[in-house]
């Protein structure tokens, strides 16, 4: 019976309510949506629209922001009070992006800036309906995770990682933008590649770029390319990552550190799928699916004013948070075995197993560097061991982090050191290991470059040019 109901729902035309006080535009939208195969009803004001929503559910609501009487924002809030899951797309005049951001904060799924092309409106509506269906399917999927998801090079036995792969399974076939969250070293790049390889773009390119690995003044040209003569040394024209990823996927890591000027161009390419190269005037059209990742809380960056609100809402269509290794330690034995087999084969060493004592040591560690730290630990152990089995003596963990996370249930500072002193020494050590490169040091510490610079200023440390910006 449930299967029959699902088939009926799939065959049913999506129903859309249009709330627009301008009669001519309302009629145009009705005709266009009906031609596209939707069931359409309309209202000239929010009060009438709300009465219609009270009588029957709609698959999506398209509403103007500025309405007579009850405003579009008040209408949106009332609709969300009835059913928070109903997707609502807001139409607002060009130049009033603040209104659109207010609507997104109140629960709108997306917005369209007037004047708009009807084809653009249809694309936004189809995207939101696809996203809504994905979320609804995933809700039922989370309730019954009977199936085990398996992906090449991804070890995920725990319930938390299976939930991540379930999201990958659902979101991969769609074209929506995906935002991956999680600490440094959790495997965001592997999840991004899995999304690409299980999408309809799998035969296209998968292009990866880490914004913190590139100096701020070069990031724009790396993403969008440049024309000959655009700057000193530009002797030839060069395509950017977006052009190289055309018909495929672009994985933009550490998007929270993208400079403000580049954020503007990113917003445009997400909205309009077009851009100009640095120093060029010709507009390039691209068909790229963006998968972004960050180890920062972008909502905090919004409050700090370092990240654009409109870009955040364009990126955060489907968010997948990857848990840190300490929150799914049941995956450690399988991960350790996976890395052991990989490195033993590569280095032709005799190590083929891990003793119970060594595994206990691995399970007790807090893994601040997550899966990447575990991988490096196993690689080092395999390389230095001459035994058939890795034992406790072969496992070399960072003594400072190990001391702070094992042997007791509370954090223990080094002897004679305050918390501020410990933090400052940790920052100095990260800078030493990165040879003064603040971008690399920030990544190692799990901070943004701006956050690191702020801490350095609080420490009274001079702010010389980044090592990567020298010469």
C-alpha cells in the first residue's frame, strides 16, 4: 500500500501557490508554470494566500516580498508556522538583497531578484522541489538505516558515518550545491569526490582547489583565470578552475577564508553561471556543480562580517556535517587496518597486524588531527617497524595531545603553564613548523587566517608578510 502511495505521489503534478499583487506578472507566472507541468493556484495578497494554505497543502509557494496589507515576510513566517517543511521562494526587487537575506533567515528556501527571466524562475523552483524531495527522503532514510553504504577509499562502519554516506547517496544525483562541514582532517575531500563520482557528472572533470593554499591576491585569478597582460608576468591567457570544471564538479575547500572581493564573483557564478576572467571583458558561461567545504562555523563568520550572507544562503542548500574521529571511535580499528594494508603494501614492510595493546592506545587517543592524523601515525609506524605486528612501542603519538586526552577524564596543562601561555606556545610552534607561513599554521590550528592574525596581534607579535607572499 505504501509503495502504491509513493508511485501516486511521484505521478502527481507538483502544486504551486503564487502570491503576487501585480496582476499582469501574476498571470505571466501562472501561464509559464502551467506550461512547465505544474498545478498552479494564485492569490493577489498574503491574507488570501494564507487562507488557501490553511485549506490545502502546496508543494511550493512563490511569493512577492512586498505585498499590500500583510507583507511577504509576515506571510512567510505564518506559512512556516503551519508547516516548516514547505519550501518558499521569495521574489524581491533588484537592489534590495537585504530583504532577501531577511527572508532566508525567516525560513525562505531561495530568492529571485526582480526583474527576472521566467526560465530562471522555473530553474529555481525545480531546484527547490528537488532539494525538498531529497530532504524528505532522507528523513525517512535516517529512521531506518538498514542498508550499509560502501564507497571506495571511505571506511564508515559507525552509525554517524553511515548517516553521512546516506546523505551522499541522496544528494549526489541532484545538481544542488553542497556545503561540507567538519574539522580539518575528517575527510571532506573524500566525501566531495564520492558525491561527484556518484552524480550524473561523473564522466566530467573533478577539480579541487584549497583557498588557504593560495595567496589572497592570486585566488581570484586561480578560480576565474586571467587574460594576457592582466598583471605583471601574465604573458599568456590562462583558464581558471571554473572553466576547467565545466560539465563537472568544482571542490572549493576552506571557502570560509575566501576574500570578500572574490566572494562577490562566486555569488555571481552561482546565480548566473557566468563570469569574466581577470583583465578580460568577454563573459564566459559555465555549467559547474560547486561542492564547498569549511572547517569554520560560517554562521559565526556572518556575525563577524567576514562572510557574505547572500553567498552563505546560496551555498548552504544541502549541508553535510562530517563528525570528528573522536565522535565515532568505533571506526578506528577498521581505519587502522585499512591504512596498515595500504602502507605495508607500498613500503614492502613485514607489518601485517596491530596488537590489542597498540589498538587500545589508538582507541584512547583523542585524535585532534582526525583521520589524517591517524593515517600519518600508521604510516610512520609501518615505516619504522620491522615486526610482523605493530605493538605499543611502534605507535608514536603527539605527546602533548596524548597527555591532554588520555589517562584521565580531564584536560591537563603542562606543568607551570597557564591556559593563555599554552595557547600562545601552541601558536608559536605551529608557525615554526610552517616556517612562518600563517596560512599553513592557521590550517594546522583549525583557525581562519583572520582569526590567527587577531591572536597574534593580541600576543603582540609583529605581522610580517606571509611566507607565501614573499618573493
